[in-house]
C-alpha cells in the first residue's frame, strides 16, 4: 500500500463529490487579433491569485457534437476523413460544429449523422461532455450514443465539399474499434473518448450514481 504521507497532495475523502467547478479570474484587458468564420482569437491580460498580470491567448469556438452510432450487431459507424492540420486521414465518428442558432446539441448531432453518414437514429442517449483543450480554447463537446438506425432520406444527406468529399463510411465491431484506440491506431479525440466511454459502460460496474 502506498504511504501517502510521503507524497504531495491530500487524499480525497470517501463521499466527497469530485467535479469541475466554475471559476473566473479577473481580466485587466482584452484584444482580438483574429476574427475568423469558425474560430476567433482573444488575448486576455489575466490577474492571478498572487496579483501578477499575465497574458493568455484563447481560441474561441462555438463547440461541437459527436455521435457513437451502433447498429443491432454492435458495430460502430466510423468515418475515414482527411484532416489537414493533422496531416492524416483519421478514423472518426460523425461530428460537427454547433453553428445553427437555437439548435440543441442532440439536434445538431442528428443532423450531422444524416449529412455525413446518411443515417438517422431513433434512439439517443447523452454520453459525455468535454472540453477540447481547456488550456487554450473554450471549445466544448457534447457526445451522444445513437441506436435503432435506418437510412436517411436523400434530401437529408449534405453536399460533400472540401475534406468531406473524401469521407468513407465504414462499420466496425465495437471491440475492434476499442482495440484500435488502445493500440494507438485511432487518435481522433472525440472518437477516442466516445468509444472508451461506451466500452466502459459494458464492464458491468455501475458507477453512475457515485459521488
């Protein structure tokens, strides 16, 4: 057993609720050096708890959704798609930006599933909420599990342009997809988080009501 008296930090007491908490340090000044269609840059002069003022650059983003879609044979819908920034054709799950005013995340997820993969789901469950990279961006994600699948109507499938013109839809057994994550062959963060979260729900350990 580890002797925690010799390690920094404190032990979390049983029954305590482990959760993120909202916080906002004072901002002494702010600038916007870039204002693009999908992201904006903001430079904030932040006053820390010790009184020192330092600059942090924030990439502002509308947020996004992701979908782990499973068919009746426990196969997951995966997309092969080129990503220029990564310099790779990644294995992903359907995903998209929250860019329609008034549209709830699940509605966006359903729209993206139809537009990108030509599939509609009749059963939806929330899976995860995540920050993309909280050290540099306010981009946040809502992930869902979609089941009871059927083909989308032709007019629901979006026009595929740019990177989306290269999308390939594949169906992979969930166990194989999770193995590919653990082997480092699937690295797209929404896919990694979504697949592992679904797999964790199959372990039989009910931890949903834990503190």
